[in-house]
């Protein structure tokens, strides 16, 4: 269902008439079994059936059942130091695999702490499933701990959200959640899992005033005391112990069951008749038990539902070919959405780009798709190329601020837009640009089909396109030669190091470019330093560059690197951090250490929010709120179990330091390199908004 993909369909958390009818039917026809199984087992079963390998979380009592069950199912549970980084890590998994990553957070503040990351995921069109704990259904709105209307918060920033109101909802809801996250335009979904839906049914027994909840040690001590006093009372006590069906099936009597329980585990004992609550209370809770748990653990299908997305029509492909037949200077712009089909789809798209022979600019997750230096991949002067081209194909690219809202597109050349999202096909078209052809399709599928039909019949055009590509490459080479010259300029410090020559960031990044292995993954998290990096450092291959995307979020580094290293354990994962953005997730070095997930971070430390300062100071003659200090970030990393290195001067052996970081990383250490960088004239005039 392609309609599911445009981020427009939301699910009302209120119970529908059909859902209430289903509840009543279950209450009337299905048994409520006293079992130690719980909703967490159902969650884990669905995750396992969907091939989930990792859950990123921060501990919370609301979500304990499915974290424990997931670990028992062989799913790796990775707990982080802030919930936002759990979502960033799951986002990275989604981007690198094409399948939804999974994050789990506790109720209330746990959920609200994820908002920035969820919105970033939505803007980046990354498939992700967020599981949130919640207060018990019967306690919501009554002042329960960490109770809040999650649906009202999450609905505007997710593709789809749903609150499970019974344990029977868990399996079908999660299967739908995974389908929704990956179908159409990929994105985040949110599923709320209340306490009384997740926890074992036995936990509801005390709510009806019919049972007491004891620790096993208390029950054992009580039994021992009664045995010494009266065998009849001891026998009566044993009869009142609730024995779950699993123990009964194993032939246990109440005493054997009690003695088998660890001392700290809960045991439920029926109260004497004179101590029980009123009949009305007992009846109400029994009905609640039925509504919540009747039939929940019957045999079910846990596996995936089909993922769907719009495919190209023959007409759209043939019309595009007609435009290309008359083109001498065609250009392709490729964005993150074109990589939504994961590693295989991205590899197919790369082959198609090479086969068609049309030069391209790559952005977002598409960076590195053609390798380090392919003749069709143009890295510099996109604006000039757009002014000269005579046909533009935009694959998953939106004319937002990154293309000056469409003002950067050619006025006379035909523009063909291909996008899974109908709205994005014509975004800002009424203002600054006009598409010649809009194609509602998965960009990768469209271009692969286009390349097949172009495989024969175009020869003269390809010669002209090759000449065009060579000219663009020549311009790129000239620009990069100029950049190398700028790397030789002195870079001066500020504040306490004013006038002192520090490391030139271009020189630092060019040395990093020379040092990176072919299997490296780059995580870009910063403003000015990362923007410089994007001009200098070349991703080595497909799906080897992670940046926040259109939302421009700082702080993605710690979580992105965590997810990337788990998906690609043999790759060298580098966080390119500005000193400002480093502060958001530096504490995740503790997570890397505890879970033995080694990454490398390079901090470009210029003691400033330089991306903001660039415009603020010339415009308002003040650097208020822009100044930082030359902090020893490497010492913080060491305190969190990592390995710290420092580059403080252009006289330092930068290459040796980078190689030492790689060597320590190979030994299983997470490494942070704190590089004190100075100011250069590179990117002067760049705007921050």
C-alpha cells in the first residue's frame, strides 16, 4: 500500500468499535490462563521473527519484560546513557540495512527524551520502530508514575503510532509497525506497551483484593512457621498458593513450586475469604483480566507482513528516455531515499548509474555509492553544473534549503523528479522551479529500470555525456587543488590561544583521507568542522557515510556510531565531531566500553560554535553564546574507559597519531583524538540557516 508511505496516515489511539467487539468476543469465548508467560514474550517473538538483532534501550521497569525475553531469544540488548542515543542507534541500523532498527524506552520521560531523534528519523526517512512503556491502562490519567499522553506527543513526528490496550494487540500491532516503518516512504513508528499489557497476568491478581503478592522467601518462611505450629494451617496455606499452568504441566504440587522459586521472585497467595475485597471489586478485576489477557498466548503468526512501495510505470521511464535522447549535458542528483532498499538495492543503483553514463552528485546516504573517485561522481561546484546542464533527474532529492528551495535548479532545462513521497515531488514548485515530469516511484527501482531500457540504442549521446563528465571532473580537480593550497595556510587560535598557530583543519582532514581504510564508515556530527570534512574526506563505498539529514540535528554521533559498528563489526567506524556536537553524546564512550563496541572519534576542537559565529559576528559584531574552551575531551574519553590522544600543533605528527588511534581501535579500544584546530579562510561566508 503505497498510501501508507507518505507519512499522512495516523492511527487514533482510541479503541474502535471493531476492536471493542473483538475484546468482547475474546472475553466470552477464550480462557484466561494463569501463566508465567507475559506480553514481553510476545514482543520478543515478533522481533525475532522479523530478524531483529539489536535493541537499543535505556533501562526502565515499564519495559523489563520484553528486554529480558528478547535477550533470552538471542537478541542483543544494548543499553545507552541517554534515550535519544538509543533512537539514533536504531536509526543508523535502519539506514545501513534497509530494515527497521528497534529502540525501547520507558514511560514518560523515557519517551519524551527521544523526541528530537524521532523527528530526525522522520525527516531522514529512515525505518525505525520505537517501543515505549506506559502506565497500566487502568491507571492512565489517575496520577500514575510517568504517565503522559504519548500518542499526542508522538503522532505529529511519526508515520504511525498505536497503543496496545490488550495483550492480544501486541503481535498484530508489532507486525503492522514493522510493515509501516519500511513501506512507502520509510520512517519511524511508535508502539505504546502499558504495564498491565506487558506483565504476567498474575500481577493483576492483587488488584482485585483476592491475592497477596509475596517474595518467595516470605512465603517459604511463612510455610515453615505454620508447619511448626499446625499442619492443617500449613496445608491450607499451600492450597492458596497460585501455581501457574507451566508448573502444573511439569507435575509440580504447590510446595514443589514454591521451593523451586528463587527467593526474590514473586509468589501469589489467595487471601482468606474474610480478607478479600468486595464481590464487586473482584468481579471488575476478573473482567479486566479477561479483557487484557484472554487468548493472548494462543498460537499466532509472528513473521513479517509484506513491505510495499510505489514502482515505476513504463510510461514514466519512456518519457524520461525521450528527454535524455536530446540531452547533451544531463545530470543526476541522488539523495538518501534512493538507498532505501538497503545494501543490495544500493549496489543495483550504483551499477545502473555506471551503466547509463550520466554524471551525478551524491548526497546524504548516497555519498560513497560509486566509491572513492569514480569518473561519473562529481563532488564540487554543483551550482555551476546545474546552470550548465540540459536535463536534471532528481532521485529522492527535495528542493528544500539544500537546493535553495529550488532556486538552484535550472530554469530552462527539463527537471524530472522521482520520489516515493507525492508531496516532495513538487515541493516549492509553485515558487522557484517547475518539474517537466513527476514520477511517484521508488527512485532506485526507477533508475534501475531506466538503465535497462537505455542499455541499447544510445551511443552518440553517451560520447557527449562522457565529454560533459570529463569537463565537470576537470573543474572538480581545480577546486580540490585550491583546497589543498588552503591546507598550507596558518590556522590561528582564539581566546586563550589567540594568535597561536594550531592545526589547519584541511590539513588534518586530508591526512585522515589518506589514512582511512576501504572498509571505514564515517559518522558526521557537527557544523563547521563536518562541513569542511564533506569537501575533503571521501566515503569509500556505498552506505559508508551517516549524517543527520534534513533536520540538521547535532548530537547524532554517539548513537549513529553505535548502530553502525554493530551492523558492520569489521569496519572502522569514525565519528567526525565538532567540539560543540561532541558534548551531546560523549558519555556514550561508556556504552562502547561496557559493550565492547570500539569506535574512533576525531574532534575538531576550535573552542567555538563556529558555524554560528561565522555569520553572527559579521552581522551583529558579537560572539555571545558562541565561545567555548579548548577542553581536554580526550581525558573525558579516558575516564569513560576509552583511549585518548591529542593533536595540539601543526608540528605534531598527525599521521602517526591517526595510525596510533587505528592500532588501539584494532585492539578493542574506543579512541578519541582531540585536535586543536585554528581558523582558516576556507568556506568564508557560509551561512548557518
